[in-house]
C-alpha cells in the first residue's frame, strides 16, 4: 500500500461563526491509499477544539508506515497500529480509516452501506446549518436555505433570541439548536432552553462546556427538550458516562477516528438507549459521503459540511432538498471533479 496526501482549502459561502470561533476557509487534508491499481480516498478535517491542525495531521501521517501491511482488508490490525502511534490525532487517523474502507469497497465493487447490510432509502433527512450572524444575514441565509426542511441554528453568544426570533418571522420549519458550549452558567442555559421549548425546537446540542458535566445533568432534570452531546463525546469509551447526562450523541468521524469506530459507537449508543446523530466539520464530499454510508442506522443527520462550501473537489452523496441520497458507486461513492 502507498499513502499520499495533499492539503486543500475549502472556501465557505459565508463566514462560518459559532460560539467559540469563525472561519472563511477550512483547510483539509485529502489522503490517497493505493494498491493493485485501486485508490481509496480519505480526508482529515482537523479542529483546534480537539488539538489538531493541518500541521499535526501531516506530522502524524509522516509517522505512518502502511507499506508494511500487504492486505488492506486487515482493518483490525492496520487501524490498531494507526491508533497506537499516538494519542488524539483523531482526524488524521480518520483519513486513513476512510481511505481503507473506500479501497475495500472498490476492491469488492460494492458501496459500504451495502457491505454493512443497510438500505440506502433509509437515510435520514439532513439539517442545514445557519451560523451566528446579524439579523439581516441570518434572514438572507434562511431564505437561501428554502429547499432544506430542517435547519440547525448555531447559538451561544448574546444574540440567541434575536437569531431565533428572526428565523421564526420567516419560517416555521423544525429547528435544531446548537450552543457549542456557549452557555457557561447553568441558570442561563436553563432560561434559554425553557424559551426554546416554545419555539418548535427538536433538541438542544451541547448547551454547556463539556467539562461542566454535573451542570448538564442538573439541566437535564429540569427541561423537556432532549439534550445531545457533541463536544462532550469523542470516542466509544465516552458513551457509558455520557448516558447519565445526555439523551443522545453527535458522532463525528473526525472525532472518533473514522467509520470503524463510528459503527461501534452507533451500536453502543443504541444499547444505552441514546439518540444518535452523525455530524461533521466543514468537510469535502469525501468525509461527508463516508459518514452518509452509516446514516441509515441513525436518527438525525447533520452532514451538510460540503453544502456550505463553494469548491468541493469531489462528487459524492447528494443532498436533495435535505434528503441524503446515496449512489450505487463502490466504496464511499466519490469521484474527483
Ligand atoms: Mg455541534
């Protein structure tokens, strides 16, 4: 097996603002794994929230020696080796996991969802994300998102009610709300969620910082709205503890090292009676299509990372009026443009 990689700057349509950060360009690393004339594609979308950057991804990939593995089907052995090279670095590990799965699907001539026994018509509806902005820009974005039936609204600064109020003047669509750890005091979080309960909001995601576990537990006993963990959940081993404070989890390939661990997390979360969302960073069609292969198993899809950019280097899963639409293409189902 040969491994190569290239940095690629994804350009956002609008500056993407959440409670802790904003960005106009999202750099990713596209990985290629080649053997027997077949190339598997993978992607790392590093996030500083999880201590990664383009530089840490490249430094990690430089440590990886895949040439010593003759058989890409040996996922357990290869990914065990990759995970053991260093802690964290989850998006770098994910890039290799996706590329290996893509290669295997292509070698067998089947899409991954088929290999896993899933039905492609059972993909869930996907939300479309509206970042934090002024009332005018929010109104413009909501109108641009007319074709998408579910909106995911970023909040967590001091204009939450203005954001939601502006949207509610335009549409009565289902809203999902994500505070990205923005509410630091439990009383504030309680007051905002109580207010959201009257606004046709399906759930609240990560209302408070991940470190404030006991505050979130306190909050959960006082509200009716489901509380979903995002920044609090990284990998499989986090789930049993989180089940005590959250109603569901937002699994992201970039946090959990890829589709192999994501699949384990989905089954573990089901066993813990938790709702399951699959989310994303700002990513190209490579990582989005890989995650979409798992989506027939989940409750909520938040896989619009590549809908928010203008220069996706790949074609892959289609988002048709919010419905994730998988193809019959092998592997993760992507083609370079
Ligand atoms: Mg989130």
